C-alpha cells in the first residue's frame, strides 16, 4: 500500500456548509470518471457470453462485428473489440496479430479513464507482438518476447479499434479481430482456461451506466467512490485534491459513510453532485476552442493530468476517448451563416490542395442526425473520406457536397447526404500529423449555399 493510503488518520477540521459544498463539487469532478468506469465494468461483465456484442466476462475480447444504427455517434471508420482485466489475479498478455499494414490501435485505460498504453500501427507497428499488462505491485519476470506495460490501477479497460472500409470489408476485419488474444500470464504457454463468470441478477443491465451514476444519491456516490479509491489507488499528481477531500473525511484507504459525517458536511455534499453535474454541462460548450466553426478537440484528451474537470466532461461525452495522437474528432457547430448546419440547407466543404486533413492513416467526414444517430438516407452513406473514390478538382483541391437532395451526376461521388433537419458533422482524423494538433492546420469553414435549385 502506498504512503498516501497508509497515512494515519487526521481529525477533520470543522467546515461550514458552503465550504463543504465547494470541496464536494471538486470531489465530484475528480471522482466521476472512476465511478462511471466501475459502473460500466459492472454492467458490461454481467452479460452472459455471446448475448450482446462487446459485452461479457472479463479476461477476454468481446467484438463488435458491424455498425449499429441504434448507437449514438457511432464510428463508421472502425470496428471495436472490448475487454476488462482484473490485475489482482496477475498480469494478462495482449497478443496482437500481424495486420500487414492494416490500421489498428489498442487503447488501454486505467479506471480513471486515462490512456496509459496505446498499442498499434502508430506506436508499435503493424507486426505481431505480445504485451503484458501488469499491476504496479507485481514483481515477477516476463517471458522472452513479452513486453511489460505497468498499469496505474488494478483493473483496466481495453478498447481495440480496427480500420474498416464499410460492410464490404467486414470479413477481413473480423479475421483481424479474431487474431487478438488475451492470456493470463500464469497460463502463458499452456492451455488457457476459459474465464469464469458469475451473473448477478441484482445488477441493472437495462439502464445505461451514465444514467445509473447520475441517479445515485449523494451518499451512494461518495461512499462508493471512497471504496473505489482504495481498490484502484490514485495518481501521483493527485495530492492537492486528496488533501482537499481529506477535510471532508473522504480519502483513499478509509471507508466513508456520509450519514456519519458532521451535519455541515452532510448538507454540503447533499447538493454537490447535482451542482457538479450542472457545472460539467455548463462548461461543455467552451471546453475546446471553436475555430472556423469547428470545436477543436485536439488536446488534453485521453491523458488529463490534474485537469479533472476536462476528464469528467470527456468521460461524460466521449467515454473511452483515445489519445489525440491516435485520433481526433472535430465537431462542427457553426456554418458560414453563423448558424448550426441543418438538413434544410445545402453546404460545401472545400479543402485547398495544400490544406487537406493532414494524417498518417486516414480521415473521414461523418454525418449524424440531431440526436447523434446515423442520418438514414437511400444511399446508406454515413461518412465520406480519403478512402472513397473522390473526384478532386483540377487544381488538386477537394469539394464535398453536404445536402439532403441527390446532386448532379458529376457530384455524387463527393456527396454526403444530410437528414431532414437538425444534423451534426464530425471530422475524424486518424494518426493526425503534428500540424493538426498544434494549430498549424485548421479545418475550413463550411459554406452555406443558396437554397435555390442546384446550379451547374
């Protein structure tokens, strides 16, 4: 146990309601990702094997085999595989196949949602390899050819993303997915026993994890969060917020029971989660700068340091976010007319020849309806990008036509259909180059066109 967890008990200085509320809000932002992660883990592991894509017992990969129109903001560029690991049982080895240049990334998250390892084309290449995820307290020796990666927490979440070029590409992507393996180090080189699973009928698998966290009472949230800090440990840079929370009696290594706390602390924490959540929602629109109408989500994602407010907002809005060096998602919020884009109008996205999205892998422009679901259209085209058969202009520039109606024949190859009314455009860059992250490259303003008949 670390020195932080082994420290002797301290008396809690008397706090007024207002100060307890203030610290409680800070604690809510700090603890929210940890609680949401464990709620998600508990639900995901409570599905019997094979009953729901991406869900099932810990210690093995569970694959998403096709795009789902029922998921908000689905990613049309990759198919995902998920796994949860309990490192208290010892290290696990992630074995990746040779993908022969096919793009993939395996993000390994600690239980605070930070990415502490990114295995894949950008970092380790597309060849085969073996990577052992071990807790920081494990002192054994790795077999030859297995690289150790130390995890900050005792449980971890793995998200593997494999590039796919639509349904026609599913079969080849499925073969790659099937090549990803998880092996307990204790069974390395031997027959691997299938993981055991216990289904808990008391766990609600019908309600989304975030909804369950948001519905928790103040006592349930803080009491459970204190237990989870003891289970998972904290980051080395967290001392200041931990010192603040100790004034509430809330600290790693010690149980917390809100109903036993002084009355002022009870009163302050009773309202802190609701107010903390309201602050998250209020901060969301300004979390990232808006440039040329695009929200530039290019920094401090996937690894947050002590920016606990940002970490909580990303957990709430983009759970499982990758490092920006692996992928960024730029969300359009305003077109050239100063209003959010709408399916009632026609738009042009124009990239100059020397200003195409700078990526080492690929890019795509994705279309969603106002609620974030795929914008259904007769062509079943939900995204368009550099892997499509696009027609470039004579000067090397590129025009993408965003509109509900089918354009003239010479523009169909560059057409991204829009829904009837409200819509959302997301520009995704995979393995973006440095200029996309440091501001040297910026996406173009989306130009609203005349609402009259199409010309040309």
